[in-house]
C-alpha cells in the first residue's frame, strides 16, 4: 500500500511539471507576438512648427464714423495782391483747373498800366509820324516836277534822303512797339499765375465779394466748394496704428473702395494727437453719401506693419506667463526645454497665425505647439 501511494505521488508531480512547462511555453509565445520595431522610445506625438524667415505683415481694422463730400476752403497766400476779376459765382459748377479769381500784384498792376499807356502813346505817335513823313515826301516829289534838270537832281536827292529817314523812322518805331508789346505779354503771363483755381470738379458754395483793385486779405477763405462725386470717411484711429498717406480698403454698403488716409495725427506730439483720421476714397464712379448710418456699417482695413526678413513662427507655439513669452524647443535627441523669447509683435487682426520674434530662437529651431 505504501508503494501504491508513492507511485501516485510521483505521477502527480510529473503532471504538475508538464502543466507548468506548457504554461511557460504559452507565455513565451504571447511575448513573441509583439514586434520590437514598433517600440520607439525617442519619438513623441508632439505637433511642431519651425522658426523661419519671411515678410511679417499685420492688418488692422477699425470702424468708420461718418462720411461726407470732399470740400475745400480756398485762400490766397501771396502778399501785395489786389482783386482783378471774379470768374465764377455761388452755385456754379466748375472743373478742375478752372480759374475762380484773378489777382494782380500792386507792382505788376502799376507797371502794366504804365506800359500799356506807353504803348498807346507810341502807336498814336507812329500813326501821326507816318502821316507827316508821307506828306513831306509827297511835297518833295512835287518839287522835282517844277525845276530844271540841275535843280531836279538836288530835289531828287532830297526825296531819297527823306525816304531813307522815313524807313529808319519806321524801323525804330516798330522796334520800340514790338519790344513794349513783348514786355506787356510777359507781364500778362506773370499775371496769369496770380489766379485761384479749382482743385477738382465741384460746386461753388461761397465766394467772397470785394471791390476790384482792393487788397486781397491773407489767411481768409475766398472760395468754398465741394465735390459731387468724391467722398471722405472719418474713422477711429485711437490705436494710432494707421498713418498719413497710407492706403486702405473701406467697405460701404456691401461695396469695397480703395482709399488713402489724408489726415492722421499719430506722428504729432502727444498733446496734439487726435483719435480721428480722414480717408479719401479713390473711385471714379462716385459714392452714395451715407446719412444716419451706424458706424458698424463702415469698416476700414489696412496693412499697418510690414517687416522684411523677419524671424517668424506660429503663435500657437507661444505661451505668456508673468509678462514674458516662452516657447518649448524640441532638440534632435528628443529633449525638450523651455526658453524665454522677445517678440516684436503678435498678429492678432490679420491672418492671426504669426509671431514676429526678435530674440531667443534661431532660424530652423523646432517649436512644440502648446496652444493648438
């Protein structure tokens, strides 16, 4: 009986060893199912961007406040001038370059009057002189008819002398008259510069009235006029981003117009600054004036910053903490470290994707996107 129990124990032990051995082979088979090539310890699932160089631009947008026609108050800025002629009246339509008022300087007026009087005197003298010379020559010719041959020769010589003197007289007088006429034309040409002209097509709203010959006052509006086709837009510029002579796009009544800023005070000293700018639309078609329209119906857009060869990267790679911008740089070996950077500007109003970087990174650096 003892032997039977011992034999049964050995059989049980052998069975256990077989089972354990089978389990070990199964575990080993399961481990072999994992492909070691799929295990990468140096790569991550980070989304990244690369620091690159390019042209960094920003667009800004603001709202228009009011629209009104182009208008002008015209003054005269030369001293010593007098009114010479009014060429238009209130309500007249004029074209660009039309003369509105003619002026003359006191000196040129006196000189011109004196020269014109002298010309009239010379012309009258010349006419009288011609008559006298022709009468004298006729008398001398008649004398040759009533004399002997010897006396005729002397009389004929006198006729020839008179005719030569007459020709010289004509030459001298015509030269004087021609010279004086040229001087008068020159003065008149100079006087033509003393005119106030219309700067554009428009309508005369006001024109001063003064006696001809009275002095022209300085720094005084002589003519007011407005355009029927050109329009300007008043817009907000509290940010100071828009500047004088900048090109912009203005959207009015579902239409877009090119425009140029003709007044902006951002370049003036602080105590002279204004939050207001004026834009003239550049459209040959004319623009319907908008009245009682809310500011939201007028938008102004323009490129307010452009930097060539700037370091740039996606704004999603930047975080702001404690007033400092940071980026996370991914090295080639997979290491990641945070670094503070100095930025020039963040494009918030344009395409909204770029940051202009001044310092802290190099071209080609790989940055981890932390905000996207």
